[in-house]
C-alpha cells in the first residue's frame, strides 16, 4: 500500500522533491560561482593593473613623442610630468567603464560575478538581527530630514519585517532656532506612529569631531543594543526592500563588514541638478560595476546608504586625530574611505552592490553649491597624505586612499599642464630662438593628425564613464524606455556632454585654488548644505567664480595676441572658464529647470517610473492645513517644555 493516501498527496510530494532539488542545485551553483569569483580576484586585479599601466605608458610615450620631436628639455619634462600625473585616475575610470558596460551587456550573471556573497537573491528570510538606521545631521532643513527618515520608516514598516529596526535622528545642530524646529517636526512625526518607542532624537550640545564624533556618540550610547548600523545622509533615503536586502546579506555573510549600495539621484527640479544627475545616473552604473569586478572584497564606502557590522566597526574603525592644527591636520573629515580601509585591515570584507534601485540621494541644485560640497571632500581626501605611511593598511586599502588623493591632485596637474603650455607659446612668440621655445618640428607634429588624435583620445577617456554608460543603456530596449526613449536619451546625452565640458574646467580651477589654499593654511568651516532649488544672483556668481573668469579671459588674450592658431585647441577650456559666471546663473535659474522638465530633457528612470519611496519623499512638502495646525500645536508644546 502506498504511503500516500491519495494521488494528490503523491503529486504534491513529487512537486516538493523537485522544488527541493532545484533549490539545492541553485545553492550548489551559487557556492560554485562564489568560489570561482574568489579564485579569479587576483587575476582580475592583475588584468586591471596591466590595462592601466600599459594605457598610461602608451599615452605618456605618445605625449613624449610630440614634445620631443626636436629633443627634450626641462620644459618638456615638466609638461610630461604634469600630463602623466593626470592619467591614473582617468585611465582607471576608462577601464572601469569598459569592463562594467561589457558585463552589464553580455553577462547574465554579472551581479553574482562582481558581488559573490551568499543570499544575493534572498527576499524572504525573516529579519531577526537588531538594526539601527541612523541619520546624522547638522543645521539641515528640519522638515526635510524628518520627512526623509519618516519615508524610510514607513517603507520598512510596510514590509512587515520591521520589529528589530529602530531609527535615530542624530543632531549636531547648535543654532537654537534650528534645533527647536528639528525637535518639533520629529515630535510631530513620532506622535503619529503606532510604535513611537522605536524612533529617537538626540542632539549633542558639544559637537566635537563633527560627523565622526556624532556616530561615535551613537555607538557609545546605543551600540551594544544593535548588530548592524545603516547610515543615511540628511539628503538620502532607502526603500524598505533595499534595507531588508542589505540586512539579509549581512546575516548570510559573517565576514562582510560594510555593504555599500549604489546611490542614485532623486528627481531634481533645478536645471543644473537635472543634467548632473542624468550624467551620474548612467555613468555610475557601468563605472561601479567595473570597479566592483576587480576591487572585490576591498571596495569603497561612501559614508551613507550603507550598512555596517557594528561590533568590528566599533572595535577597529575609530579614527585618530591627525597631528597638527592646519587644514591637513586635526580631525579626519573624509572618514568613509579610512573606515573602509580599517575594516578591511581587520579582516572583514567591504563590498559595493552595483544593483540600482531603492537607494537615493539629492544632488546640489547649483554650480556653487556643488563646488562647496566638492571642496569639503577635497580637504578631507588631501588629509590621506598623512595616513599613507601607516603600516596597518592592506595593499588594496592603501590603493583606495591613494586613488582618493589622485582624484583631486589630477586637477592642479591638468591645469598646470595647460598653463605651462600657454606660457611656452608666449615665450616662443617673444624669443623663438630660446632653448625653451617650441621647436618647429613640435608645432608641425602637434598640428598634424598625431596631435589631433591624442586630443581626441584624451577627451574620450575623460568622458568614458558617461559614453560607455550611455551605450549600455542605448543597447537595451528596457533601459531606453526607462530614460524616456532612445532619441530623448541621445539628446540628453549630448546636452550632458556639453554640460560636463563646461563644468570640468570650472571645477579644476576651484580645486586647484583650494589645494593651494590648503598649502597656505586655509581650511573650510563646517556648514549645512543647500538642497532646495534657488537662484544664483550675478553678484554671488562673480564672488564665487571670478578666478575662473580671470584665468579664462587671460588665456584668450594671451593666445589671441601670441598664437591665434592655438585658440581652437584651447577653445573648450577657455570658453568654459570665460562663461563660468553666466553658466552658474543660468543653470540655476528656475525657468531653465521648468523648461527642461517640460521638454523632458535629462529624464532618469526615477522620473519616468518613480518608486513608492520617491513618491513619498517628493510629494508636496508644504503640508495640508491640518499639518500646519499640528505643527503650531507641537511648537507650543515644545516652547512649554523648554520653559519648564
């Protein structure tokens, strides 16, 4: 007699056994793929090193051939050194993009091959680990940060797996008017929750060590109660599904210390923000995938939209204070890459997940706000020069710090190359017989196809992440649709390349002037960021961008007088610098933002198909009349509490 009472039971048992066999086969394949990826990682890094080295040496040889057409002198050597110093960062970007775009297009298992961890596709395991979602803030717009954190909490709660997750708004704000608004908006949100005990607001009265100290204070107060910490910035949000995915990944991989998500921009309304986020949207996808392919378990940490294993973070990632009080001493400002390198040195993995979706941030609305944010990163990255000699670093950790420094040293080296070239042209026109003058053979070779070819090659390398990201999107019907269609994607891509051509020299001058100021002891003050759409007045643009305009006008005048034939070569740069002030004013103008929205210029997938978390955050922030009444009541209660 059969052990099954009915044919239905027998059929069900057979189906179950088949499903179990399929599941076991998938698990075996996943383990095999992870082992293959681990074995291949040294080979991948070797391949990347060879590609970058050969490309860099080839470009240096090419430039050396042009400059040395009639012998080599001190001037040639100086130019060649500047040129060579700009290459590592952009050449790495080239090969990251080529590798990433190739994987995305041709490898169905690309995600598993660049992120070989357990549970990559797990969407059902129950969440048991206690996790703290923390948002450190300093003098931010109170209603904005509370709205962002509330959207994350609501999205996680909708999954039904939120019992072990708590939320912390960690304020370092010192302005009484601002922190009273923070408390008011927080209490208003907290009062609407069914379980308010899981959301917390804490303000430090002494904000020493800035964001680093803010996180350290959280770890000291609450760190024992949580296994993981997911860090958000004031302008970032994450969906509930993404949060759960990252927690599950940490649970399934005990050696995973930091898991960084791929952060993409939220839909912007300013013209500058729309064009900038469009370029980042498709460029970062291929770039990050390619970098994850060879960086493997020693990947980057960007300081937000990432989950950290709390115990090793507390044990091994406490940042020391650098010697000295100058801009390159004192507290480490760009803490994220140092923490990632320390985590890796402690034996834990640091990985980035290049999968898009569920992890977002806002981008600066104007050129001037973008420069301010970038220069803060610049000062922090330059501090790494004082860390490179530490013996604790693993090779990849040290390399990450070196690359972070080169990212900003490339700008002054590139600008130095351009200014040295123009100076040499002027010297040649004054005294063509001098040793440092440009020889006719050099002029002939540079003006021929060989010089044009090198110029075109360098422009392609600089824009490689955007070019290959664009190609990868164009070759996919689904992705073309996500960007509003192929023709709109092409048109937006062309506009963004022109935009990038104008922005790059502006940023290079800003970074060069700032780095020179660091050498002389100048440093930035810690300040909140502007995130709302706003106008840039002509006076503000002049105050912020006069060095760019002065350099641009001087270059045009020098070339027009002494070497008008060189103007086409310098055209993109001098036009960008000469137009820096009107570019800043017009790109920030609300009318330009509205126009770009109306014609659907530089659309991103988040605008074409906004996710629920994006819809929640980008909804009208003015609030209804009942919201305004509740805010007034909350303000009154807060004032009574403060008075008591």
